C-alpha cells in the first residue's frame, strides 16, 4: 500500500513538473539569446507559389524561420502579427519563411494561406528540414538567422510582433 501511494505521489510530481516545463516553453517567454551563433543549416525549399528559396539565395537578409501548422492555435494567432511585421520590415531586409509541418496536401495548405492572407513565403516541409533545424517538439518555434547565415535566436511558443521587431532590429544593426 505504501509503495502504491509513493508511486502515485512521484508520478503526480513528475507530471506536474513536465506540465510546468511545457507551459513555460509554450508561453513564448523562452527567447534564447544567441544559440551559439553556429552556421544555419543549408536548405532549399519550394514555396507554395513555386519560388525556390535557399539559405544562399537569402544571404544578407535577417531570416525568421517559423515552424508552424494550421491546426495549432498559437501558430494561427501569430500569423496576423507576422503579416504586419513582414509588410513593415521586408524592405529593410527581413525575410519570414513559414515552414509548415502539417500533414495535409499543398493544395489544402495553399487554401489556408490564401484565406489567412499570408504575405510571406510558406512551404510545406518534410522531416529533412525539421531535422536540419532541430526546432524541438513544440510549435510554433521561430528561429532567427542573421545576415551572415548564423543561427542567433530561438523562440518557442507564440512570437509577439514587438519581440520579432526587437530581435530583427538587433540583428539589423550588425
């Protein structure tokens, strides 16, 4: 009986600890300053509108790679602010790439993108891109790449426009 009670208490504490950790990460407060500034992985994607984008083709820009999915409420919530930020900062060198990890067809994703009026490039990506970037197990996850092609910031959870702009402006100055 004592072992069963002890087991239940330990299991409850463990689950509570995991839930708190998950909530902290999902809250969007986990901006990691400088993920070691290692080189970003080489990538090449074809966007929903047929554009070929790669790390090399975007050199000299500050890139926000956003891992997201259509079924994810925080992902959907950050889209309007990404649209605003992209419209305001694209000419200053910001590139936002929406890397969808959905398990849907490109046609279904394109329909969502059109309805959401997303003005930045979106691609349906596979495990190769996810493995290369290692965004972690939670979405949305946003990864910033500086003008030199180095990984600089990782944000887990919904990214607010003010934080996106702040990080962009830090990287823009370099």
